[in-house]
C-alpha cells in the first residue's frame, strides 16, 4: 500500500533525528530495507519518492527515529529562514572553495569550534531549502552548494545542460585551433570527426564546412575584419 501526501517531506527533521540517534545513512537504510541513495533522498526532502514507498516503510522510519508518523511531514513549505552572520560566512566559503576544503579547515581558518560550524551548516541548509540551491555533502567533512534540481523537470535540465555545453568556454586545444585558422592555416585531419576541439568550434559556429579543410565562419571573419585585408 502506498499513500498520497499533499504535504512535504520534512527532510531536515529526518536528518536531525537520525544524527541524534547515532545512525549513519547506511544503518538507517538497512533498518528500513531501502537503498542508501533512497534514504539520502528522503533526508533531502524528496516528497515524490516518499509517496511511492509502502506505508509500512514510512511507519518503520518514524518508529526508528522515535517520531510520530505525522512528524515526518510538514503541511506547507517552510517560511524563509533569515540568514545569520555565521551561515552567511559558511555560504561564502563554500561558494568560493566548494568541496576542495574540509569543514575542519574552514573552522580552523575562522577560529570557530566545530560545534559552531555544524550549527551554521544546519542553519544554511534550512535557509537554502526555499531557494534554487541546496547544501550537499560530498565526502567526509566536505560540502558544496549546488543547484536544487527539483524546481525544474528533467527534460528542462537536459535542454539547459545541452545549451551550456554548446556555449561553454573554449578549451586550450580549441583556442589553439581557432588561432591557427585566424592566421590563415587551414585545419585538415584524417581523424577530424574525433577531434573535440573541432567539434566545439563547429557547435559554436566559429568555423564552417562539413569536411576539412575548415575555415572561419563568416561572422568571425567579419568580427575580426579579416575580409578587408584579402
């Protein structure tokens, strides 16, 4: 039996109770008979995935966390959480360095005890839940802020990712190929179809031609005033 829920899963409550009970994600998942990925998603507030679970699993989750079943959910989206000086500081640090620096290093740099840092991380996590970003654990004592993908459907993300790939900055190899073309050196290669640099130049319409030798596109030549010197 599954249940339909007009309410939102209270992921922050689930995570707080799991930590308070001294359970790891893996141990909680084992007790519930679900995967660790699913347990992690429930802590992230994945209401749609919770709705697809058998009612017995949700009841077992509440019992394991020593909560009333209703406490797993909230009737409406939480009110926006005001930012404190501490969680703004952590947000700035994570935006600058992401998961390249551990929370221990951040605490040491700021001169904070670890308890203060953990409190700031929890506050930041609550505040970001109502935004287009989310706090994501990426390893032992490592976090990063990344896009919250739930507000947009999967197909929209796929289109955005495709547009990003087409408009991403040139790699060093691609820029070198473009420089050669600007200098009038034609690009020809037997393996051109597997050449990522040429592919990127074609995707961004910086060169033209279906087969080598390629040449700069008309727009690029016009922008660089190259035609005036021919």
